[in-house]
C-alpha cells in the first residue's frame, strides 16, 4: 500500500466521523427558486432600462433632427429660437419687405460649404469643396456648380429679412453634361435665411438647413 | 425525467461526500452543510448547464471550491454562535480525536491550493483532469500541487506515526 492509498484511507476515516444528515432538499429548492426570481427581476429591470434608453435616445435624435440640426457644420446659435417656435411665418410677399439685417443679407460672393438633401444627407462631394459658389446682387443670383453656371433671381422679405425664396421660373443653368451637386433643385426648397458674420444658412420651410454659405475671401 | 427529480436524485447520491469534502477543506460541519447548500442552489439555478456539462461532478466541485474560497475571503469567520454548548460527557474518543486532529493539522499545513487538490484527489476521487477542470488550472499544475502536497505530508511526524512508518 503506497502513501496515496494510506492518505486516501485516512481521509475516508476522518471524514466518516462527520455526521451528515439527509440533504435539505426543500430548503435548497426554495433558495434556488428565490434566486431564479431575483435573476428574472434583474433581467426584466435591465431590459426596461435598455428600452427606455433606446426610446429616449431615438426621441432625442428625432427632436434634434426636426429642429434643423441636419449638418455637422450647423451651430445652435445660428438658428433663431423664437423663429423656430413660430408655427407660421409671413410669406415673402405678404408683408412689406424689410431691409435684410447683417445676419440675413445675402448680398455678395459666397462659397457653398454644405448642401443637404431632404433626407438630411450631404449632397456635396468632397471633390466639389470650394468649387461651388453663389453670388447675390440686387435680387439677381449667379453661381457655379463646379461644372455648370447657374443663374436666377431671389426674393427676400419678412420682418427681419429672414424669408427668402428662389422663383422656379427664373432659375436656369448651362447644360454641360457632367456629375454635379443638385444645387438648383435644392434652392427651390429654400424659404428662410439665418446667419452670423461670414456665414449664412438657407433653410427649408421647417427650418431644416438646406445650404451653408461662407463669405468668399 | 423532470429537472427537479433529476437534481434530487443526483443530490441524494452525493450530499454526504460533498459535505465531508467541505469539512476536509477546512469547514466546521455546520458551515460545510451551508456551503454545500449554497453550491447546490447555484447548480439548481443553472441545472440545464450542469446537466449538459462534459463532466458534471467536476462542474459541481468547481462551484463548491469557488464558494469555499469566497467564504474564506470574508473579513471574519471565527466565532459562531450556537444555541447549545457542544460540551457533553461520553465515551473516551481520545484515539479517534487524535487521528482526526493529526490529519486536520497536517492538512492545515498545506496551502489552500494544495489542500484542495489533495481533498479532491484522495477523498472525492476525482481524476487529475477533473480536478484541473474544477480548479480551472492545467492538469500539469494539479500534478505539481499533488506532488508537493504529498511530499509535505510525508514529512509530518504525526501522520507518519498514524501510517506506522515512524
């Protein structure tokens, strides 16, 4: 008999001296059932928290989207809060036009820094950066898409000059066949303008940004 | 067979050995029963996983060892209140007490890892691979722990006397 066998026998003898009753099955089952319930509650709570976070996040994103935060370049201060909360603005032709303020005047040369589609996605490829321009002077608009020249008129009005539109029948462009951003098509949706020094935002009816303009150097 | 019936049968067959294994690991009997209850409760909560385990015994002993190690991490496990004082008169059990005392003192000299390996191998009769699964270590580690433990126990004079080699 080797050491391992002797040790095994000793351990058996020593262990046998410990009196052991029958297993308390009822207590074990009850404890296990309580543990299962606790785990179910924790899983349910975690699922509820995750759902609330998801719904809350979606609601927040939706709120931001509806309030016009459509491009990374936009800043909250660029959009007048009072105007956003106004359900209906006077049309460009309904009231006596006021002279555009510094923040809404379009006069001058501009570089199109962003062009946003109806789905909120950018329509301006990186290759066109700095090549798309617009010039506004005394109600006339000219510009280039980087391929074709565009031209037309614009009407600006409203109490602060914040209403602007580009009449469809006056817009036109040269017709060189090339790939270019749909500048004219998006200008048709423009209804408002806002901005600050050196920057203008052209907005759709719901104040979603359509075009971002930077003053040309 | 219903899961609870399957569990009951399995527990009925292994309860005494599990409790005594916990005693040899260093628990007092009441604490050992509580430890095994905790182990079995955890196993029952995850019984489907236990049933499908490659080695069910190794899995359960792993839960037992983890529960034991966790219980030893508590800040204070010394005095335990009891309703009845354990002192009582009876036949002279000096011989058996001596044997138990010698074995337990010899086990106390081992490290926790060595002691666990010894109990699982020589009392619970798990194979080295099963012990490796239960302890979450490589089989080679189990061998080295057992080897060192046996060498240490061989040098214990009280155990040597019990084995009749001194």
